[in-house]
C-alpha cells in the first residue's frame, strides 16, 4: 500500500513538474516571438552548428567573423523593429480601431434616433435635422393611406447640364438635390406654373 501511495504521489509530482515546464516554455516562446528575439536565437543556433562543423571560428578575426557580427547586428535590428511594432504600432492601431468602432456605433444610434423621430413626428424631424420645413405637398404630412394614394409620385431625372443634380418633379413644385459621394442633399425647392402642374398630372396618369 505504501508503494502504491508513493507511486501515485510521484506520478502527480511528475505531472505537476511537466505542467510547470510547459507553462514556462510557452512564456519563453511568447516572449521570443513578441520581442522578435527568435531571429537572433535562430541565427545563433546556425552559428553554433557552423562552429561545431569547423566552418567558423569567432576567436580568429577574419572575413567570416566580420560577416557574423554584421549578421548578428541585423538580427537584433529586426528584433527592435518587431518590438516597436508590438509595443507601439499595434496598440495605437487597436486604439484607432476601437475609436472608429465607437464612432460608427454612435452614428448608428444617431441615425436610429433620427429614424424614430421621423416616424413619430416628421415635422419636428425636418425642423431639427433638415434646417427647414418640407414643402406643403411633401408626403410626410399625409397621415392616411387614402391621402397617400391620392398623391402623385414625383418624376425623377438628372440635369442635362450637371449630372450630379437630381430633380424630383411633383405636381406643383420641383425639389432639387445634389449627389455627392453617394449621398443626396436637397439644395432647392421651386414652385411650378399652373400649366406644368397639369402636364405632370397627365404624364403620371399615363404611367
């Protein structure tokens, strides 16, 4: 029984030692990778192999020795570059990404807030976000499906002079928009003569 207990104890002890060694090895490997020290480490391993093979003697100052120290300096320079990248560049990049993500979330919340305001009170929405009230014939003032159905949709077309200008032609007015970077902004509203109103109704009825 004592031998069995001792065997269990030794087995548990060996497992604990192996676990500790494994953790230490992982820490060392991560440090070597994080600070770029694996580059000079690999270089020194290759140097050791060459020294054992008799192809390199660092005790003798010759061309091979000079090349060795130049290569070692380049390895440490590479380690410094990797260290700077991990300690400075990547954290700054992560901070910028977090800042952009927060900005996008804020913009999304703002758009959702605008959408809810538009759905609940269109007139208030235009006062707050558009800078002016929409035209009297604007669909936002229609409250019922029947009223909405009786309102003719606009005829939409681009200006022949400036392709960035988009015109919405309603029965009694024009709404002029400018397209820039994929976004359209209303820049003008013009009343229509009575004759144009009749032409618009006639044109829409043919559709």
